[in-house]
């Protein structure tokens, strides 16, 4: 056979049989997808988009969204994890161009040894750049750096209708603002230019301060925001109105440059039986956690990964919640409405369903980087709840009332069940986002909260 | 590190396993010469490998399945990276087995890509390295080549034939001090296998790449099974009597 005819028979990009079920981080809801594409190159993305039916696809990254915003039940996903090339780096400005599937973890591995760090990082390093943009994620430095989207200089966006579109503040700026926080609905991110930040090394000067009331948390926040780049608090959600927790604050440590060696932590091997995390075990955990950290209070130098990503050290920690999965509840309450925070904590404590992952953080006043960005001035609180059916959903509905009355909002990246009314109250401008949705994109979340088809 | 910096030629540089191997090599600062079909993909890959630490990345776009182009490929390598010390052959093609049973064109293409063209290009490099009395030829075949199975014997026979070819080549180049390594991965999660049902036995390409790079750094083994468990699995599979084996449909 002559060599030439070989080329003519080459395969086109195929959809993988959806054998391994794709779930979000909360493992709820349990959905099935009709098709999962796994492009390894950007030219394949174009081909997939061209051949797709309207409203049939959604880009998917590392699946760290908790609810259904990264799912597309009964339809298709474009798994972007193989689109993970770093396309360029400008040493002088610190701007890196990455494909959408590059993980924040990979960026750290390549650039931290060169003295550059992420401008904003969420509580896990296992998210993709595309996911960080699509959810406009925030971190412990929101009060001084804003969201991830604020550090995106330019995006190359695959659109099914217009091809590859460059979006920057000068060019297609409205599409840039729609894509930041746009939940993957505006197209597939081919590449994004991210402004990295110069740091002196991989260590953090951290300071741990126990607190025993909401007022003292607020005081600590106010007092720390000017002096510390990173602030966040862990809270014991069984403490109700007698709030207690640990306030973590830190800055990049100047002068300490020796390498941090990443340890491969333990892994939760399978979904644990649901009864392991019950109100008594979690309460005991919370008390122990509080006492342990209260004893360690004061200044300490930590490797960056244990400061930013304590949970990443336990691989697949989401399996701790058992086969029914869990829900995370993350809301923001306007600063003028602190009573609402106490009411939320009261309701959670009364339900006895709290978790060991309560997080409290004061957002800064940076203007939103995207049309549907979640962070806004106020106090954000995030809590996990094991999925125990109606009981859990009822509790969350009762929390919704408090959030809605206070003029607050819920975070789509964490949500699997908010009502269309609460979504509209949280994102009053959502209708002006609709024209930017790619005609071939849709998601389980979007259909649920807007009634789109 | 500069003292033992390698110069590596990768044939089929954009394949799923090759990309991961190149990343690990780039991190160690090695020089790479990449050959693959798509200039666009080569450019993207090159950028990535430079950021990750490779000291030099050259690219050349060619369809290696077409033997007519081999002389130009070889010529480019000799001109632009004459001191290359390692050749890694990483391209391959796997159609659905059913298609190779019903279409002779697809059957022949499978043999052309995986076996015929591979032996042709390796013959050029073998002569050069034999004369220079140095270097290493490594080629990715497959555990599928260890025994003809119902579910993929066409792909398997092409890869198995390539393994045999490498075995002979190893013996020929041994006196010249040229190493020939046969790499036999089990099933790996890459674009090549996306049409199959992935299961837990499909390895992560990163893990396979780590094994390959570690083996390239050493003088042994001659035949690398990756992940390692496949060495034992295939030993067992090879010992099943044919009368029984022909009744199995896996």
C-alpha cells in the first residue's frame, strides 16, 4: 500500500462512551451525560463545536464545582483537561498565556520556583484556568486583589457562531465581562492571559487568632485587612449565636526561599458509609479542631500549600460524605445586615446538621469583574452539609429565606438546588447576560434556574 | 545537568503519551526535536515545552505514515540536531477492530502506520547511530502485540510485528553500543483509545511517561512494560494454551 492513502482514513474526534460517570465535587445530583468529548488540541474543539446541536454542550474542567453548574444532564460535555498547554510567558510583565484546561496546580509548579504566584487562588489548586474564569473564583485576598477575573488580561474564546474570538478590555470587552463568571456558557476558553504576581518565595508568615463572637471576627477582619494580604476564618458551625472560630491571616514571607516539597497525602479510597459523619462525630471534630488551633495561636511560618490548600492534602475528601454526596451552601450577606449572619448560624446550629467545613470571609469592595460575578461587599459564609434528602433541602430553603431577605446572594459554583427566584434576586442582571450565551451551550444549572430549554 | 543534557528526537510528538514524556524531559532541560503532522499543534506544544524548561525545541511537520517523506525528515534531523542521542518513536493508530475486519483499506492502514512506516523510519536512524556507535532507539509498541486477541488482533499484530523487528534490531545494534528499547504500555487514557470503554485498568498517561523517562535515563531494561503490572499479566496471558485461548473473546 502506498503511504499517501493512509492519511485519508484518519479518524475525526470522537465522543467517548460515557462509561465513567461524571459527577461534580458534591456528588449530587447524580446525572448521566449523553456524550463526553475529550479534545487534546484546540483545533479539535472547533470541530466539535461545528458539529454540535444547539444547546447541547458545556465545557468541563476538573469538576470542582460542587453542584450542577459544571454538569449538562442528558446532553454533552467537552472535557477540557487535555487542553493543558502553557502557550507563553512574558518574564518581564509576568503574564502567562494558558489553554483553558491548565490547572492552577500546574501554574504553581512551573512558576513558583521562578518567583511568581497566582494573583488569586481558591481553596483548592485542582481547578482549571477555564473553571477559575468561568466561576470568577475568589480567595483569601479578595479584600485587596478582587477576584480571579480581575487578573485576566485577555481571553481567546471558541464560539460556535463566530469562531475564535479575542476578548480583552479593548476588543469585545462585553464578551470578556460575560465570560468572566459566565459559567462556561459563553463558549470554550481556548486560552487566557493571566497576570501572575511576584512573590519572594513559597512560604507564608501566618498568624492564627481564635475568636469567640461575630463582633470579634468583624473586628479582626477590619483590623487585619490593611496589614494582611490573606485573611479567612474557620468557624465552628455548632456554636450558633456564640460563634467561635479561628482567624487565619498571612503575608508572603520575605526572604525565605528554600523549596517546599509537595507531599502526596492520603486518599479517601471510596465513598464512606454515610453514618460516619454524624452530628456527634462532627461536633467532636469541630471542638478538637478549635482547641488544637487555639493552642497554636500566634505567628508561624507555613509552606504555601498548607496555608492555601489544607484540604488538598486529603485526596478525594468529598468521598467522606458517603455515596449520597453533600451540598455546599455559600452565600454573601451585605455588611449592613449582620443580624442575618447570626440568624443563619442559629438555624444551622438548631438543625444539628452542620459540618466541619465552615468558612467565613469578609469580601472587599472591588467592583465585579464579570456580569455574573458572585463576590460583592459583605460577609461570605460557606458550609458543607451531607445530603440527607428532604431534611437537608428544607434546612437550605430556610437559609434561603434569610439570605433573600437580607439582600444577599448565593454562589452558583456551589449550588445544586437554589430556586429561580433566589437566582434572580442574587443576579438581577442575568437577563442582560443571555445574549452572550453561545447558541450551542447550556448547563443543568442554567436550565434549572432560568427555565431555559 | 548541562553535562548530561540529552538531545531527543520524537517521532509522533503530538501523541498522548509522547506529550507527557516530552514534558518530563523539558523539565530536566533536555533538547527536543519534535516531528508530527500538524504545524499548528507542533507550535502549541513547542511553546509549552519551552515554558516548562526545555533548552531548545525544534519542530518539523511531516506525516510519518507516508514513507516518501522519510528522507526529508531524516535529513532535517541530521542538519538541525546532528548530535541527537535518542530517538523515541511514539506514533500509532488504533481503529475500531470491527472496522479493520470489514475494510481492507483500514486494515492496511493500521499495518502501514503501526508497522511498515515505523520500521522504515527506524532503519534510517539505526544506520546512522550504528555508524556513530552511540545512542538509543526507543519505540512504543503495545501489550496488545504479545498475543493475538479477538478484540484487537489487527492493531495487536502490527504492534507485535514491530516488537519483533525491534528485537532483531537490538541484537544488530548491540555490538555498536546502541541501545534499543521496546516500550509496551497497557491500555492508556489517550485520544487513541477514546472510542473504547475506559475502565480502571486504563493507565494515566503521566504515569506511563514517568516510567518511560526513568527507563531512558538508565541502561536497562530492553523491554519496558508500563504500568509494571502488565509484565506479569502478559506472562500469564502468554501461557494460556491455544486450545483454551481461542475460545476467549477478550
